[in-house]
């Protein structure tokens, strides 16, 4: 699963990316410091896997991961190919969710492409570019769908009606994620992979002394996204970079305590991105390996088994399930069995976040 970090040039995207991935993407005070997207494969912070490791003492441990892509800064006119517009938009299309970094800090030493600090304007700049691109995609499909309606295709007539609603929505300056349609109706545009339909997390990048309470810029962003199905986090990317430079866990914790923070903001970003994609985790726990597996919310037991190997799904017989809280409180799989806390589930079982699972299959 991929999340794309987007924003105007010089808002702190690459600094945030470096903090998330410990990679060293070029963070520079000029536009287009990032041209090719940098990709980081990032573990999802989860205290549960550490507890399972402590109990099972396996040979190896594998955390769940999210892929984060640092995409080149967008400028006004990107939908028409300005700057690195076409490349930028293509990179976004390949992601499943968007992390939109907004500059909410004042610093005369760091230039802004529009000459002043206004995160609401910056947000609208990117929104408009993405909406224009989505409008183009919808208009192309309207043309092809109209041809089908002329042959008497009744399904095409229904699709055309939905497409016209999307067209009007974009022309009104709205993003696809805010349109009021049923899931069935939205299927009409699934093949278009609309940019503004992707789940979005807004990161308000602030100065160090504003990391806890934010500032007026953050308040303005919070107000303007009220109508969106979106998340917002306040992060001081510069401070996060300073934390990452510290050598030991103890030094990092001491720094955070001095700042009045419980944990690095980047951990919140990763967890929120994971939730944004509607992902959850189940575990397998044995002496060879304790591992977190990533699945979509609502996956059945066979679908969850298929994440390990397609043969597990094809030949699924049953799943043996222990709730994480039972596993931890009783201390082992054997103790859970003896206490009647291991349940045997069939093909209809919907996996719950934190389930510790063992699959029986036959191929």
C-alpha cells in the first residue's frame, strides 16, 4: 500500500519523508529539489508485536509496513503540464492515499513560491490542479459513454447520469471524495482512479514552539476542511528531523519530554496513514517468526490467509483464532487453548484487528 506525500515546493515534504523513512532525500531551499519520487518502506508502530515477541521469543520478527512516496512539488498549472506537472500527477495516481503537507510556519529564510504564507490558498492550488485533471478524465469518459447510449445501452444511460454529476461537482470546485453518491453509483468512475477521490491526511508543518497547540494557520486549515472526509495532524518537521539525529532512544525520549510531547509526530503520521487506507493488522505467532500481516478492514479469514500465500486462500479449511488480549493475559497459545480462548472459524469469519491466527489449508 502506498501513500504519496504532496504539496507545493518548500513546504517540508522531503524533510518529513526523511524523518519517516530515515532516508536522506535532498531537502533544499529551492523548487523541484525532488524530481524522481523517493520511496520509503516504513514499519507501522505497533506495541502489540513487541509484546508478542516478548512472550513467544521467536527467531525473527516482521512488522507491518506502509510505503511512502515523496512526490515532486507541484505548481500552479500542473494539470496543463507546468513545472513537473504531468509526472507529478502520474505519481499521485499510483498511490492509494495522499499526505498533503501544508506550510503553516513563518520563516523569512525559506522562500515560498507564491511569496507569502497562506496554507488555505496553497491547499486550494493543489485541489484545483487535481480537480482539473479529474474533470478531464470524466469528460473523456462522458464522450465514450454518450456513444454507447446512442445504441440503446441502458446501463450506459445510468453511467452517463453519474458522470454528469461528477462533472458538475468538479466544475463547482469540489473534490470527488465529497460527492454525495451511493457506493454503487461511484462504481461508474472506479476505472478512472480519480485523484481527488483518494483518502487524504493534511499535515500542518509548524515551528517547533507550535507543535502542541498549532497556530492561526492551522486553525484556518482545520476550518476549511470541515466538509471533507479528511484527517489533520500538526507536525514540526524541522524538530522531527532534529529528533532523528539523536543517537539513542533515551536521548530522543528526553527531547520529547522537554518539548511536552509523548511520542515523535512521525509515528502518528504512519499510524494515521495506515488507518487512512482502512488497513488493519492480524498476527501469526510461532517460534520461527512473529509477524504482523496487513489486510483491508472487512477481510474474511480466507482473504486474510491469502495475504500469506494464495494457496492458503484456495485451500482454506479453517482458522484458529486467539484474541490478542487473551493471548497477552494468558501468556501463550497453549494456555489459551486450555482456557477455551481459541476459537475455530470458517470461511465467513471476518478478521478483527489484532487477531492472532493460525490457518489450516489443503491444496
